[in-house]
C-alpha cells in the first residue's frame, strides 16, 4: 500500500513538473490537461491546484483563479507561494468587482501577502505585493509610500535590479520623477536585456521634459522587444 502511494505521488509530481514547463512555454492547453485530473476529485494535489490557478490567471478566468488559490491555501497553508498566488489573483480580479467589494478584497489581498512574508521573509512575490499594496492604497485605507519603500528596499536586498524597479515605482507614485529615473536607470544597467526598465526610463525622461532621451530609451526597448506596446505608446505620446 505504501509503495503504491509513493508511486502515485511520484507520478503526480512528474505531471506537475511537466505542466510547469508547459506554462512557461505558453502551452496552457497541455498544462490544463495535465493538472485538471490531479486538482479535482476526492484528494486534490495542492501543487496541481496551485499551478492550475496560474493557468486560470493567464486565461483571464479570474474568479476561478481566486477559487483555486483559496483551495491551495487550505490544502497546504504552510506554503508561502500559495498565499502569494491568492494575493495576486485577488489583485487581478479587483477590477471586476463592484466598488463596495473592492475594499474587502483589498484587505484579503494584503493579508495573503503578509502571511506569505511570515512564512518566508524573503519571498520576493510577497514583498512586491506589499510594496504595491502600500503604494497604491489611499492613506485613509492604510496606504503609505514610506512602507511601500521599505518593502521595495527588502526586494532590492534580494534581487537588486528588481528592487530598483520597485523603488522607482514608489518614487514615481510620489511624483519624484528624478528619483524614479535614477532607480530605473540603475535597473536598466543591472539588466540591460530588460525592455520594461528602458520603458520606465523613457517615461520619466518624458515627464522631465527630456524628450530626445526618452525617445532613445523607447526605441532601445523596441529593439529588445519589438511588439512591446508600452514602448510604442510612449513614442506615440512623444509625437503628440
């Protein structure tokens, strides 16, 4: 009996690994076919439920994504990434909800990220989630650019280039465009292959009236990622 259970668990793990690879390659149909049998039934596999939630997020089936994230948390509450996934799913679904429900969901989102940090203080997804929650929430609801900056700084200690992007977002939120540009430029130096960092630089340069430099950043981003809509929009705004 124990041998059979071990074989079954090994098979489930292998299927989940195949599904993760399929998600990374963009084959959501294959991932769904591998995960659905494991995520349903009398004894759903927590890892499969978690990954199927990721599939639903990418399919923009946000209500289903929230439900699966909640299920994964119940099945394995000690896994930080499950709480992060719940927070991210709630964040993405926020726009679908009536205004009165958004405040409640915002609180749940914050709690999910906070629990993830309790379980894993260096969980980058959770730290970014909290940085953005505090950066986006109004002050009367608990928002704080100071706290947002603190969480972004913690990201910087773990992944410097990503932390610089988050610090830039916080500075940009506070209308400190020169400071935001400095952070974004540092991120672009640390990750010269990251088109998003170049777009962020272009956006701040445009805000500062340095349009020729902004255009150069947007064009460099398109060289790296020709279909990047944010860079195309940036250039269109400069032309206007």
